[in-house]
C-alpha cells in the first residue's frame, strides 16, 4: 500500500519537476543545486530557494519604490537590483526569472522607465509563480519523505 | 683647334648649366621652406620680430642645402623626392614655372645664336679689310714707284733733250732706254714724251721731224681696232695756239708718235693741269688708243729750268718745255699685281676712279657681286685731283653659321630636356603621392578588414565556445547517468569531438590574438622537466599504441627552474610532438633540450650522424639543417653567438622517423591552414594552424623555428627560445613541484644502476632520467659486460636495466649466466620496453623473478613509481590524478579553508554549498571590505573565491588591496620584522584568489589577471573548470600532509 503511494507520489513528483523544466521555470542549475543537498544539509535547496524569494521580495520592493518616484529615477540603483536578481536567479536555476532579468537589464541600460516598470511587473509575477510552484514541489517532497520514500533523481533532457 | 674650342665651350656651357640647375632647384626649395617657415612663425609666434630669425634659419638651410647638393649630386632624385615631395606644390604653379624656364632658355639660345653669328661676321669683315688694305697698299706703292720713275724720266729728258744742243736723245735712244728701264715702272705699259710746240714754231718743227702734227680727237670719236690702226690715216692737226706732239715713245706705245696730245680731250686737260701744278697728274680712265683697253695716263710737265716749289702756275706754263706721259694699263697691271698675292681666289677686287662721286668709273674688275659685304680702301696715286678707291668683296657667300646654330640648338635641347625632367619629376611626384595616398587608404581598409576579421574570429569563436561549454557540460553529466555501453561510446565520442572543437576554437582564437598582437607572454617560474614529463605523458598512450619510442633528453646544463610562459612553451611542444606522432608509424620521436652554447660545443666534437647513432636505429633527417639558417647563428658563423648571461637560450629539437614533409610543401609549412595536401587532412585530421601558431609563439619567445625533413625518412623540427634563469631565487625549497622531485630523489639517492644498451642515444636518455632520480648510472653495451661489471665493481649495484631489444636477443644467455654464478647481492632486474604487450618476455625460464617492465616513455614520476614498486621501497600510493573530477576535487579541497565573497546571498549559499560538498571548510563574506578584514595576514585561508561585481568595493579592488597587504607582509618577513607565524612553512604570502563571474569574456579574464587574481571560475560552478583552476594551486592532500 505504502509503496504504491510512494511510487505514485514519486511519479507525480517526477512529472511535476519535468513539467517545471519543460515550461522553462527551472534549468540545469536547479538540478546542480539539488545535487548539493545531502545528509549534511538536508534542507539545502529549500533554504537557498527561500533565501532567493526573500531577496526577490526585498529587491523588487526597492526597485518599485525607485521606479515609481515621479521626478528622478535612480537607474543605477535599479540596475544593481536587477544585477543581484539576475545573479541569484541564475544560481538557483530560476530560468524565467533570469530571462526577464536580462530584458530588464537592457531596459535599465537605455533608461527606459516604461520598459522597466513592465519588466518589474513580469519579474514580480514570475517569481511569485515560481514560488507557488516550488512550494508545491517541496510539499510533494515532504509527502514522499513522510511516506517513507526517497526523492527520486530526475534526469533532465 | 676649332674642335678643341667647341669641346671646351661645351664643357663650360655644361658647367654653367649645372650651376643654373642647382641654383634653380635650391631657389625653389628655399622658397618652399621659406614659405613654410614664414607660415609657421606666423602661426606660432605671430610677431614680426621673428621674421629675421626665420630668415637666418633659411640661410642656414640654404647653406646646408648647397653642401648637400655639392656632396650628393647623385642623390638628387631621392633627395628631391624627400624635399619636394614633402612640400606641397601647386601643380599649375609648376607648369608655369616650366613654361618660364623654356621661354628663358629659348631667349638665351637666340641670343647665343646672334652673338656667335655676329662674331663670325666681324671676323670675316676683318679678314676682308686686311686683305683689301693690303692690296690697296701694294697697288699704291707700285704706282708710286712707277710715278717716281716717270718723274725721274722727265728730269732726264729735260736734262738730255732740252739741256743739250744738239739733243742727246732721239726716238731710238728713248725707246731703248725706256724699254730697258721698264722694270722700274711696274705699272706702266709705256711712256711717251710730247714736246710743247707753239703755232709759230709748227712749220719748223714739222720740217725738223719730217711729219705733221696730227690730231687724235677723231680717233677718240671713232675708235678703231688695234690691227686697223693706221697713223698715216689720221688727219693733221688743225691750227691751234700750241701743240703737244709726241716725239719720243716707248716701243709699246710707238703708235702715238706725232699725235697732238692737246687734241685729245682727256690728254689736253691732263697736260694743262700737269704744267700748271708741276706734279704728276692722272687722267680719268679711258680706253686707250689702239688697244682700246682701259688705261690711265700719268703726265708730268718737263720744264726748261728748275722751278722753285712756290712758282706760280703762270711761271710754270711759261717754263714748260714738254710733257712726259706714262700709260697705265690698269686692268692688266692690277691683274698682274694680284696674281702675286696669295688667296687671290677668295676675294674680288674692283678699282674705281671716284673723282666724280656720282659716277665712279670702273678701272678694274667685274661687276658681278655675290656677297653683300664690301670693303672700300682709298688709293692715293699722288694726284690730289683724282680720287681712286679699291672695293673688295668675297667671292663666296659667307658659310652657314654652323657653330652658333649647333650651340644654340644644343642649349635649347638641354633646356627642354631639363624642363621635361622637371615636368616628369613633378608629375611623377604627384602620381606617387596619389598612389601613396591610395595605398594608405587601401592599407587602412586592409587593416580595418584584418581587425574586423580578427574581431569576427574572436567573437564567433567565443560565441561558439560558450554554447560548446554547455554541450560539453551536458555530455559530462550524461556520462554520469546510467547508460549502456553503446550510449556511453556515443557520448564519449561526442565529448571528444566537442573537446576537439573547443581546442580548435582556442587555436583560432590564439591565431587571431597573435595576428592582432594581443598575445602577451607570462613571466612565471616553471619547471621545464616537469612540463616535458607532462607533455610526454600526454602522448605516451598514443606512442605505446603505435609502438613508437618516445624519449626526452634534457641537458644537465639547463637550469631546473626557468622564467617564462610555461603554457605557451607547452603549446609549442605539444604541437610539434602532436604532428610527429601523427605522422610517425615506426621508429622514434626524440625531444632534446639543450643550451645553444652546448650545441655549438657538441658540433665541434662530433658531427657525423650515422643511422646507428639514433634512438631507434632508423635514419633521421639531418637536424643541423633545421637550425643552421637561424639568424642568431648565421650572422658570422657559430662563434659570434654570445648569449647574455642572465638569459637562457634553449634549443629544442623534436626528431621523428615519420613520413617526412614533401619537398614541394616545405616552403609553406608555417602558413596558417596550409597542410601538405588535402589528402593529409583527410587521413590525419587537423587544421594546419598549429605550426603557424607555434612559429608566432617562438617568435614571441625571441626564438626561431626551423625544420629539416627528408621524405620517407623523417623530420626534425628545431626551435630556440629565450628564458630567464629561475634558479637565482633562493626560495626553491618551497616550490611544491620541486618538493615532489626531491622527495622522489631522496629515496633513490646513492643507488647505482647498470643500463645495458648498445645505442648511445637511447642510453643517454635512460641515463638522463635515472640521473634525475639521483641514481648513478653505468652504461654498458652488452649483457656480459654488465655481469662483469657487477663482479668487479666495488660498490653494489642495485638494479640492472636492460633494453628490450637486447633482452629479446640475449635473455637466455643472461639467465644462464646468472644461474651459473649467482651474485651475492642480486640486483633487481628491469626491462625497458616500448609497450606493455610486446614486452612480456616469453623466453623467460622459471627460477628467477620475472623482470619488472618499465614502459617507455620514461618520465620521472612514472619511473619513480615503478622503481619503488620494483625495489619495494616507499610504499606510498602514487597520487591518483586520474579519476572523475568530482573525486579528485574532493581530494584537492578536503579540509581546505576557503573564503567566498559575494554580495548576493543566494549565490553565496550556492557556492558555499558546492564547495562544502567537496569537503572544503567554507567561510562566507558578503562584501569586499569584510573579505579584506578576514584576509589580513596572517590568516589561515587556503583560497578565496571572489565575486567581481559587488557594491561598495568590487572584486578587482578587493583583490588589489589583498595583494598590497600581502606584499607588505612579505617585506616585513624578509626584513625579519614579522615572525613567521604558525603556518611555519609560509615565508611569503600569496593567497590564490579566483574570480567568480557569470560572463566568461576574455577581457574579463585578462582584467582578473591584471588585478592579481589567479584565475576565474564561471558562476554557477562547473566541476571540471573548478578542478582545472583549483588544481593549479593545490596539490593532492597527501602531499601537503606528508
């Protein structure tokens, strides 16, 4: 019984993570990140990811206050925020966030305020989306672990 | 004479001309310079006071200029190009100048022509004058002589005819006397005497004489022919107041006797004038009686008494007794006279009576005139009433003025030539300038194209490299997954191809970099022998597979540590050896490293290269030919090569017994992308860029590369390179690689080995490698000798090394002998073999331990390991370098204390997680400032990974600060101020700092190195790259533990 549940959960997990890759939410780096997690640091991925999301929230907040200032937009500050987001997202493997960041950075370079605002919205959307998706993923993981199974290795193609 | 003159004149003209040219050109240039100067001074100073200075300068320049002109007349073209070319002249100005030049010289030549022809005219005139005057004078002289004589005769007559009674003279006496004295009167054809007879005396006179006085005017009116002349037919003279009948006459004029002179018009006037003046009087020329020729009659009056010179005409008339006349036949006489003179042909002479100016009477000469030029000389025949003159002309027209024409024409031609030269030069200069301009533009275009090409290459290569890294990484990951054998094979092939592609791209990048001159060599210390071992190990697999013997020999005199660019040196060697191994199927590949000086010394000793002397016994190409063309050597024979002491001049040769290079391809061997032929690349692969890069790299190392190759025999590539000696520093003990070597050495120090090898070259290689381990080596050619040596040897022999070749031949003998008389302390037996498979001795009998096989190529580490195994000493496991990178990384990083600096929390965590996974002890820092405070020496960190783009202080800046601190610390340590702290072995601080960067652009990499970083890893970490970078600083933990 249990093994069936575990198997089901594992398959579900596998499908889910593959769909995340296929939809472009995640990339190879996330796999690498998962490889780094071992007995010594069992919550490594969750830790890093939550750190990432916290960062995102903070940086996006900062940037939006910067961009919404009517008189003078400090693009330098926005740029550093984008840079940080880009670095973090590529480290975590948040592909869509990273791609938006690249576009964001281009807007920032030409000081296109409208574009920046649009990108900011997108980033906000993407990271929140990813957050819910990963939350689901971690929940699945927890379920598997509770059911006594192991997290399956996912081969990416 | 005249030719000489012409020549001299020509020379003079030439000289003058040259001077003019010089002057002309200099004036020109000076003007140009002056203009420039004035402009400059106007621009720079803008004050009038400086003009003087400028002028001085100009004169100085002028002087210079003239000096130059006089010294280097031949250099004019190049020089004028320099000067004239640099000054931009207006083209139209030049043209005007040329026209002015031509006009000027045209005028000069016209003047010359005029001058010369007038000169000639003058001379002609002078000649004519002198000739004419000479003739006139002669004529005058002769006439005067004749006149004097006629006068003398008149006195004779007055004395002997009138003074004596009876007269002493009759017709016969007179004619005889006159005939005989006619030579005294060269111009007279005859003389006659007429007496004054008054009408009152006529009858008596006629009676006395026996004839009547006859008139002659009728004769004058009807001149008769000479032959028809009949005196009797003449009419008797009519009645007159007085008569002057001729009584005496010379025979030549005897026909005038009895003629009344007063009856002739001319004669009458003459007679009257003569008796009035008492002087000789001349008639106008008139045709003579009888002869009808033109003649002049000179008449003297004969007086009764000697009259005083101031007697009045009346007295004279009173005293007149008679008249003596002399006939001058001018025509014939002048003819005779002129006959006597030289050059009578050249001139025509005319004599005129010009008493009546309007109607001169011609006395002599024709009126045919050819030449305009005429000379008139006055003749004075003693009669003031009559005026005569002589007119002379040249018979021929004046000759053409050839000289003046030639001269002026010559001048004109030269001037035109010079004008042409100037014109040609100017147009040439403008053309060259245009061409030059065009070429410069083309050059710029070409350079731009080249730069664009290089940039394109670099960009494209880079763009390819980045995704290739992804491909390779993926393939690598794929290999970690569970695959079946076929899949693994595919993946391995794909990975190998990918790696080949990346290396090709790297090569292309290198080429582009070299072409754009961006490639700079490092200056780091490195162990040459270590590098050769590495390269050897790289090719050992292939050589063993092919059964080709691979060997390295490095001379003792090459220092252990050199300073240079090990990576590039290695690249050259890899290229050459890669080529060699690609094209060699049997025989050997032999790398020799020597000092250049050593090479020279060795050639002095022995030069003969017999096939037997080579490594594998196969013939090789003559290596000397590969380097004898090197510039450094060939300047003045070998000996001139004097290396500067701190530099180490290495000469490295790679000798193979491959297929060689076809002669027709040898010339383009160093051209990029040129291979021997298309078939080669098909059979052997490769792009053909390697040798070209090698050549460039060798050039950068201040060396040269050359080769000699004999098809079907082999090739030898030789290159030289200049390094600095790395042994001067005293801190060599700390060098890890050196440490390693010394460790190996210590184990074998003092041991003795016997190498049995009959090939000296191969034995030398073996000797070199054993020597490196501290083993003393004795080389013998045969097994018996080895055994003999061991028997008599005073020291114990620890090992015998036998070449496989000899072993195959003499194994039986050896074993038998060894069994027969066993040695007290049996040395260990080793076999030197080319490959593992063939080396298993089949002819080996049981009873003795099988010999241990050392597989060539010999390398220090491998040799040491095998010997250790064989001799059973130092059971230390050799450091395993081969294994998956992750494992090795773990080995490398285990227990290392590593600082990670990144402002991005997420990145920090991920990096830390990655390094922790490999067992490193990770400390995190969020900013550069914190990192600096942590890294202030002394500290215990083994390495630092640093993000580049950070707020407040970026990675470059932080690294610089860290390096500054370290340097300060090192100084203090050297000065003994700071104690060497707990990290006892650290006498100098240099923390490996690696940049972490997301963009792997070359520029960033270079920037990293510039700031003192040791390398960079891309973010997120890739195991292989991490390993590559980290392994440069860390040795395997076992090394550091021990």
